[in-house]
């Protein structure tokens, strides 16, 4: 069940948390898990952001949110790099892909596409890559998004320092497809 919705049913939350739907109802009814009831019904709905907070507070593994196809957003203003990555990853993997060529487009795509992995050129505009990374990490709805930096200009020490800036991985251009897939899998801890 790919998590592409902003609001989930108690049954969907139960599958993600690996519990019975009745358990989710108890969490909701006790006020532990925030959400709302559909007017004129007893059905409950849980916003994804509230579920993420609840799971973190209670130490529930977040892996259940990663079910379904891995969504990858590629952000680079070099259209050739984007086109090659899109073509190769479409042909050789089962990833669901989206692309953007600016920080603004990246923000819009993140909100709409909810990527599991964001592959981000660190030389995107004036400090735009760092701004995108900060915004993704601050967003409640993008807490599951992992960011992999890519660059052809960084030294090894600069690339290593990206981890302290919120990047989960690094790709040095030019790279092999295998390296891209390994970086995506390492960031999501998914085995395909």
C-alpha cells in the first residue's frame, strides 16, 4: 500500500503499524493518536503527519510507510542528467519517478509526489539545495523523505560534511546506474 494520501483510515494505519484496526481505534479514542471523525459517521481519519508523530513518540518502526513502489524525485538544473537518470531508472528499476529543475519545482513536487528519496544536485542555484533540504526536514508530511546529494565539484571532505547537513547519501558525477540504485536503497533501507 503506497502512502500517497494525506489522511488515512484506521485500517490503513493498522497495516502500517502492524496492529489490529481495533487497536488503532483505541489509540484514537484515548486521544493518543490525533485525528477526526467523519461528520455523520463513526469512521475515524488520521492525518499522515499525526501518524508520523505518534509512531516516533511510541517507537513504532517507520518501515510500514515504505511499502509499495519507491518514489524518487530527481532535482537537477542540468536537463541532460535528469533525462538520462529518468530513462535509465525507468528501464532498469521499478521506481516511480518525478523530476524538477529548480528549488521551486522541487518544493511543489515534494508536496504533490511525497518522494521516499530526493536525489538533489547540491549546486542548484544560490544555496537552493540547502534550503530545499531544510524545508523537507521541517515538513511533517515529508519526514520519511531521504535526501541523496549529487555533485561533480565537491571534495571528499565536503561530501562527507553533507551528512551533518541532513543528507543521507552522496553521489559523485559522473556515476554508474548501479551507484544510484545503491544510494537509493541505502537511503530507504529497502531491498528490491
